[in-house]
């Protein structure tokens, strides 16, 4: 049930494809999130029990502090690509945004990977619009992770490009990014011998609904998930 794509780069936290620190390592084997992703391994009973356990752990430990919740974010990111469920997706998006508002970005990064890989697997215009909304929210909050994933989607999408009605402000932002290295240079200029750079007021994009109020430092992923083969 897992989508795979073209080869790409790897780096920090490469196994999980993100830059955000995790509250402990995610389990690799013998975990419900892995069993549910196996072919014909999904059952409502197992999922419901696992889902409730994760939500309770998040409630107990706080937003962004639950290792179990992070396994659920990761599960959703993979499962929904080939098994889209509206209710599951809306919960995924809502909780990921809530965690990001608290400064914990792992769920949001999982959401962006779902958008980028899932829409390549099967395009849905309403989900594409959500992708653009969250990308702009992320950028307005001084992050480029979402924009990087959006750029990668446009680069690798093999479907009908006439369906991609990209917002003008995103098109404008993407003009300066030609390769993944362009994103890296923006986040890590010192590594390329460049001076630190700050966005000026004139460069800021008008905010859209759902802007995250915290964590003003921009971040980027220069890596991939163990099962995500490009971006």
C-alpha cells in the first residue's frame, strides 16, 4: 500500500524524512503501525485500538511529546496515499496543524509527505488545494519544508499538468528554486560560504487562514523517509 518514487537525497533523520526532533525513536518492528501497513494487514478493530492508544498518549504527554502519536502521523502519511479516507485525512491534518502550532512539526512534515507522494499516486483537486494552503501557511511562518515538498511534487508529477492550478503567489515563490540545493542554501547559507540571510518585510507573503504563531526559524528537509524514494 506504500507509494515509492524516484531516488533522492538523504540526511538527518533520513529514516523518517524530517527535520523535527522526535520524543524518542519511533519503533521499527513489531508495532501496530507497521502491521497495519502490510498488504491485507489493515483491520478496523486493530486500527481503532491503536488509534485510541495514540490519542490518549498525546493527551497525557502533550502535543508533540507523544512517541505513539508520531507513529500514527507516520502511519497516516503512508496509508492514506493508497487508501484515502476523508475522515482519517481530516483528523490527520487537524492534529498535525495543532502540534505545529505548539512548535512540534513532525506531524506536519508527515502531512506534507502525504501530499507530495499521495497526490503523485492519485491526484485529487481538493487535496491539492489543501496542499497549497498548508504550504503557504508554512512559508508565512518562516519555514520552507512545505514549499520544498510542493516543488518536488511539481517536478515529479507525471499526470496531466493542466490539472495543476497553482496559486500565483506560490508560482512566484518557486521562481528562485531550481534545485534542491537552492532550498539548502536558503536554510544553511553558512555551509555554502554565504552570509546569513533574513527575509525583509517586502518579501513576506500575506498570511492565510491557519498561520502558525510560534517558531519563527525557517527549517527545511534535505532528506527522505526510508520508504519515500525521492524529494
